[in-house]
C-alpha cells in the first residue's frame, strides 16, 4: 500500500508533467500566432505602401497636371516610411 507521502509525490510529479506539456503546447501556439501576426502586419504595410504611392501619384498629377514617375514615388514613400520607423 502506498504511503501518503508516495501518493503526494506521485500526484505532484503527474501534475508537474501535465503543466510542462501544457506550457510546451502554449509556447508552440504563441509562436505560431506571433508568426501569423507578423505576416499580416507585413501584408498590411505593403498594402499601405501601395496606397501611398497611388495617392502620391494622384496628388502630383492633380497639382502639376503631369504624371509622376512611379519609381520615384515609391522611393519617396520608402524614405518616409523609413524615417517614421526611427
């Protein structure tokens, strides 16, 4: 017959193992969620960049009556985004 001490130790070990498995599972889920969030953020920023280039082109055309160089607009947006990141 198991003593009270042995039973307590066994139950504590089982509880610790369940907690370790749960922590490992949660860590894996958190890492996966963080990757999904980073991917969605990158996608959103890329869309915003494209919108900024389009709006910039429309503004230049409206103000000057000429079409702006898309590469120069994209470079200007990249510079502006880079400055805001710092």
